[in-house]
């Protein structure tokens, strides 16, 4: 998404910070992914951005949804999404939430431990479970293996345990890491998944689902593989490694790739100062109010209204709160003449920004406007 005259005008007239969303871009992203992986069912990862207009647009296009909580389930129910189009993808669930989801009609539950299997067995007897492999995510900006997933042998054991506990061992999931730059990470992960498929088949358990997770990148500061290139690798890898397993349900759980380039976060400089040899710039948005991913050095493209990068300076960029953790970037190059009240744009910030927003220090998170709402506001 590019900064256009509408956004520039809004940045001058409206109080910052705010996030602008282009719902039409979300629709384009869905259609592009669908065309790139034609035999794959899309389960949008609601946690990326749960704005109601995004959910409505994807609902109308036929998307299913990956949910992580009862709150997300209820939000989808409020707009008429059937529980049959939801998968409970969080492998760390309260038992009462499992029961709630099961009674509604949600069929698919993620697990990556024996205890989670036992919880699902108690509260959702007969449910379809899929186990998560921990895969390498060293070519991504936001690794997700560690807290989630486990090794191949353990996954096999978990699915056998699910079978013995009256559940349906249904499939395998993985995640190559959010914002992955290596298209062949999907090939590696599908190969690892095939080991589980084949070993369980020898034990009389025929899995029916492969969950590709997310990880498809959005353009920021580095070159990225296209959705089409990733789709080609996925198709070839499934044919090569899973040819024994017919009529598989293949799903993907895009989050960032669906909404990342549909948003621009608009902020303003509220202080510029020098402390010793370091120059600091403070914005009215920060780690606690939409830029949480920068704590792992997630790199956004930054534009400063009316300023050029022809002459730059090295700055520490920070947020407005009374907490030293609220430091966005150390030693970042910004226009040397950046100054008080300059407007600063974070490009392609539609995913994992406002969802992290808090009211820490009594500071409200960024407001969110769709393009259509913005047009009405600045008439």
C-alpha cells in the first residue's frame, strides 16, 4: 500500500496515530493466493488483524478462519460465519474454551502435547486433531518454533495418543516462520510432514490434512519470494513427498500476507533530542501501541512526509511511554532533518500492529480507519 494524497490529507487533519486499511487490497490478496494455490483451502489467521470489515470481506469471498480464542470465535459468529468454517489453531487452550468451540460445531483442534490431547478428549470427544511439527524458521523475521510445535517422533507419539483417547488423528501442521524469505522452507517442512504421514500409515492411521500454516511474506525492506513462487514449491513438494496419500485436505493460514500490505500506520514526531552522542526521535506510536514486532527487530519501511533520504542521520527511534522497552529501533537511518511534528508513515503495517495495541500509560492505541471511512472524515 502506498501513501497517497488521501492519506497525506488525513495525516494533516486527523489526530495521530492511526492505521489506514484498504479493504480492496485484502480482497486482491485473497484472490491472488487462491489462484496461486488452487487446491488449497484458506483459513485466514484472525489474530493478524481482526477488524470487522476485513472479516466481512473474507467471509464474502468464501474464506475459512483460523481462530486462537473464544473472543475471535464470537467475533466471527457475530457476522454470520459458520463454526464449520473455523479451526481452533491455538495449541494452548482452556478446557472450557475447547468445550465451547466443540458444542458450537468447530471440528478441528490443534495439539502439540499429550496434555492438550487429553484436554480435547475430555471436552470434545471424537474431534479431529492435527499436531504441529517444529520446523526451521531461520530465514524468517519472526520465528515461531520453540513455543509451538515439537519434533517428528513426538508428533507421531502425540497422534497415536490421540487415537487411543478416542480422537481422530487428522493431520499435520507446521509454520515456517512469519515473514519467511526462503520459498524452499515449505519444501523442507512438507518433507518432514511426509515422514509423519508415512510412519502413521504403517501403523494403520491415515491422516487426511496437511496444514501449511502461514509465513508468506509482505514487502518491507528485503526482496521476497512471490505468492506464485511459493505456491509452485508447495504443489511440487506435495506431489513429490505425499503422492501416496490421496484426497488430502490442504489448508493454509495466511495472516500477514493477507492484510500486511493493506495498511499504513500514520504517526507524528513529538520530540527530538540529543543524549550524549546519540540522537533520539520519539513518536506518538511505539512498542506498546502497535509496533510490538519491532522488539525482535522486525523492519518496516519508514517514510517521513516531505523529507528525503538523500542526507541521513543515525537515530534511536522510540515511542511515547515511560518505559525503556518502548524503543522501536536502535541506530536507524532517517532523514537528517527530521523534526518536531513531522508525519512518519510505517508502510505495509496492516498485520500484527493494532492487534497488539494496549492502553499502557493511559495512552490509547491507534485508531483504525478504512479508506472509505477516511474519505468521509476529511470531506
